[in-house]
C-alpha cells in the first residue's frame, strides 16, 4: 500500500522502492534522513514540464535554503536547474556543488555592501532587496539590475512564512518600483530583471493566478514608463505540498497555465526568461525522517518520547506546523492511539506532533516523519548538545549512499578555542 510519495507499506514496514527503511534505520542508527532520488527527479519534472511546454524560455532555480545537501543540489544541477541563494554561505555551498556563477541567483535581504560587491564581482545575478542596496554598489556601475518587488499581497500556510504584503521586511513596495529602475538606469544599467516571492506553502492554484497578475502588471508599467525590456521575470517559489492527509496536491498544470497566460496577456512578449525558485515543492516529500522511540510516559496524556525533537524538526515549534508521523515498523496496525510525540529537548514547545493518531508504539520502535526534505535539516541546530543526523540517498537504481555523515560530539565544540582563559 502506498503511503506517501515514494514511501509504501510492505508487510507492515515502511519501504522506499526495495529498501526496508526500518532495517536501514536499525543499521545506520537514528535519527536518519532518507531521500528518494526518484522523487526529486519526478518533482523537478512536474514543474519543468508543466511550464516549459507552455512557455519556451523557462528556468528553475532551486531554492537552496530548503535543503542544502550538496548531493541533492548536484542532482538538480544535472537536470538543468540553477541555484537560488540567500547568503554568501549558500553561494559557497552552491559552488561546492558544481554550480557556476552564471547559474546562481542571489536574493539577499539586508545584505552589507561587501557581500553585494563580492557576489557581483563573482558574476552572480542579484535581486536587490531595495533601492539603497543597489546604491551600495552603484559606483562600480553594474550592468545588470534586478529588484525584488513586494507586490502588495502575499500568501502562505502560516503568517510566519508570508513574505509579500504590507507587513513584511522584504522587497520594494510597488509604488517605489519605478524609481528603483529609473535610478539603476541613471547609473548605467542596461539589462534588467524583476523578482518577487510572496510566501511559502501555497496549495491554491488561484493564489498563483492572482499574485502573478498583480506582479506582471507592475512589471508592465515599468516597461512602458521607462521603455525597457526585462531579460528575466522571476516569480519566486511558494509552491505547496500537502502535509495533512486530507489536503490535495497542487495542480501544477493549472498553476503553469495561469502563470503563462498572465505572462502572455500582460507582458505580451516571449522574450523574458520566466524563472521560478521552488524549494519545498522539489524536496519536501522526497524525504522521511526516521527516529526511535526511547520512552513512553502515560499519566492521562500519552507522550511518546523519541530521538527527534525541535533540534531537528523545528517547524512544529516555530509555526505550529503539522507533519504526518507513523510507526514505521507497525504499519499493518491501525492508528489507535492519540498521542503527543516529543524529543529530548528542555523546552515545552519540543513537540513534533500533538494530538495525533498513530499506531500503538513501544520502546525501540521506529517512527517516520513525512515531508522531511524541506526546511528540516537546513533549520536544525545543536541545541541541548545533540549532533545533527545522518542523511542517506536512495538512488534511482536503488543504491544507498550516505550523503552526509552523522555529526559527532567533537562537532559540538568545533571552532571553540582552547585558550588561556579556560584554565
Ligand atoms: N525564493 C525566495 C526569495 C524565498 O525567500 C523563498 C523562501 C523561496 C524562494 C522558496 O520558497 P518555497 O518554494 O520553498 O516555498 N522555513 C519555512 C519556509 C520559509 C521560506 C522562506 N523563503 C518553513 O519551514 O515552512
């Protein structure tokens, strides 16, 4: 029975393809992140095919922030993806993963002058977050100018992940957009791009129709008033995935239809490269997080204690996010227990699931958390002194490759100096 994406129940255990994940967790140890390459490829193709058959000049720049494992980045690079980065650190990871400067786009927020200069000198395209950010480097007369525009609306699953609209720190408000491009032109820029990102985890196709309609309208006005063309139009990421069983996946064909229709109707030329920056959609459902049940406490409310806490999966504590959890070695039993699933962190927000129904668990059982490919490892920490987990890839051929080693205790003090003040 298929459980989710590439993960299925075979004889009571969770499998990906031919790989028994319960067995893998026992061999490699927990916590363990297991990624299916096949799913990464399918997700990439789903966006690429839906858009590129409707609009020729189309490019995906994978948002590194969602999951910055270099092997995963390399898989997307080999498929033709670029890399969307938010910091010099992400640029470093992208270059380590084989992306050339031409294939990296940089959308920083409140970056210092040195960072912007360095990125520009590396030949990386920048989506400037504000007019003054561009002015930081105006004296070197950049030839390209692209600005992140806040289209005055946004959308996302939680207030914390909405980045467009009036109450956010991102981009240039639409009423100032024209001034940004005027200024860039005054400083000698001759090639222009335009960018937006309205928020994350949107499962409504209609959202993409409305926000691109608004955004392309802003782009059109700039083109008309300044008599310029855009070499690229970047609509950011935000494509959602279902976390709850009852949620429907995004209909990518419809999203692509809405976006490309808007582009043709409003921009009216097939010249600009249409770019998207998906993070979550490409990686979320490719990965499960496997953990072990350490101990169960039951004084009325049953608490299942595991080796997965907010140190690894921060989203529930940070946004109240829901992740589906199953007992990976008892899939043949019906979910019978209503429990809270916690880790070992000294915080009461250390919950990875609350009031959730799962199979009755015992100590030593393996639990699996779905949708662990996006914003899990990349948001993890060593809080309370826990090393980060190992990451494993199941390749298209069913091979198992360790793509990141488990951290060790000495990683917890890496960088700390042994200095005279300690003694
Ligand atoms: N481009 C820009 C400029 C962004 O700021 C983001 C995400 C993306 C692309 C990728 O968005 P996606 O396709 O993944 O929705 N930590 C939160 C998500 C925050 C996303 C922030 N920006 C979470 O765990 O849900």
